[in-house]
């Protein structure tokens, strides 16, 4: 028997008890990147600082040649160029996007995959056409169930050769709140290549796997989609044999801007004694964030932070702040968000085999220097 795709594409596995990050995981970490935590200061993330996860290669695309096909269980299939999509009344939405595997590398045992810490997030303003408008123009058939989205990125995963494909239930795809977008601009400029140029899907409130990049095809189906990225990947499993539950909406999370200044290698922070203003962002794709608490003693005690009032940007993060009186010594800072459904970030590790939806409270080690500055 000759070479097979299975020979180059390993099955999912957990790292051994003493196994460090592998060369393959380092290669993934070099291709993808998270948000530098100091960039949480930006209300809208500059595109180069926004997190990126690319499953396969970044396709090369000429906008003038790109066509989006919308078909399947519709009465009038559509074939639209980017200029034709730009002729529709534009909609602009500010959306916080987070990778479903954010926090994976902090788990024990560690799922072997993209080794995210907590930085796989960003907030952008996306401009595009509401998906519901395109579906209405095409005329969705009465037996429609799912809407499948196909990207131009092609590769192999766990032995399965595939285009990247995901689906949404029909009611989500043509919902008005949130309103799914076929986007062609990010922060007022054409999509950068790594963010899906020339077209991508934006699904407010959902983890990043749903926001299909390099979008080239939309297919309305009369049966639930069972493709790899839907039925095999992005599911919450405790055991490899479990069918698992699908990953969908973003769990509540707060992150803080590490205060003071960092050590180059350890990233531990140093601050001077006295009043230190701690700031950060909080978000949830399930229900609006209603509160943020801060701990400066590794989670033993918690104190309410000041949270910015809600505004028109329901699907974007909100700023918070807290004044800490720092005393000489070592401290561990953290922040946790609560949303309107009563969901609170956990202080104990939530675990699953894929390392998904891990919204464990962030830990930021800080050294408060003696007044003479010598620690």
C-alpha cells in the first residue's frame, strides 16, 4: 500500500504527564498569533494585533475575480462578486471574536494542538451585508435546516482532506439579533489576507471557528451538516468515544492588562508600591456582562471593579478598572466576569479533550518592588 493522508496527519491526543510543547505545536504557534495583552487598551483592535488562527494555508485571492455562490435549497441561486456585495446597503458591527481553544495550553492534561494561553481574542468593526438579506433574496426553501459555509482554504486534518466548512442553523443564519454578516471590510479597510480577504463570515457571539474566512460558497441544506469541522472537531468531549456537545457561543471572560513592566523571558510584571490602576476588558457571547471582580491574592478574595456602562455594541467587549494599593512582595492578579445569565468564570479548571471553552480565570504574577526598587 502506498502513502496515505493518515501517514502525515495524526489523530487527536493528549500530552503525557511530563511532555513539553512539541516542535509541531511551536510551528503552529509561529503561524498563528494572539493579542499582546497590553493591546487590550485599544477599544478596537488594530488588524495586526487581532488574534489569528489559520487552519491550512492563507489563500491568495484577487478581489476582482472572486465570486460568492449561494445555492442549495433556494429558489433563486445567486452568484455575486465583491463589488456587487458592496452595492447592498452596508452594515457595520463591532464584534469581539475569540478562538474556541483559547486557554488550551494551560490545561492538565494538555490537548495537543494550537497552544493558546489567554490571548486568542480581538475586537474589530466589520462591514458587510447581512446574511439574512442574501438568503431572503435567494428565497430559502420550506425544507431548509442548515446553512453551510465553505472557505477557500484546503488541507488535511486527522486524515481527512477537506475544504474548511462550517454550518449554522437556519434560524441563526437569518436572525436579526445577532445579525450574521458576509463581511468585506475590517476596521473600515479591505479585509487583510490573514483575516479572510476578500470575504468572510462574522457571527457575533460565537467562537471563531464559526466565522468562516475566504468565503466562497453558501449552501442551504435540508439535513443537518455532518462535515468534519462540525461533527468531529469543535465538540466538548470528556472521552474520545463521546459524540460530545457542539461548541457555539462564547463563555464569559475578563482579561486584565498586565500592569507595570515585564521581564523578557518570564513575563512576570514589576510595579512600584502604592496605587496601581488595573484595567481590562470583559465579554460574553451568551448574555451581556453584568459585573467584573478583581483578585490581587491569587483568588482568595474578590472585589468589584468599575464596569463601563452598556452601549450600542452588544457583541463587543466592555472596559473595566480597579484601583489596587500594591504592597512590596509577590502577588497574583486575576479578574472574572459574570453575565446576565448568572454564568461566572471558574477558578477551577474546566476540562475537555479538545481544550475548548476554557474560560478559567487569568493569573498574572506581579512583583511589587521595595521602595528602594531592589525587590
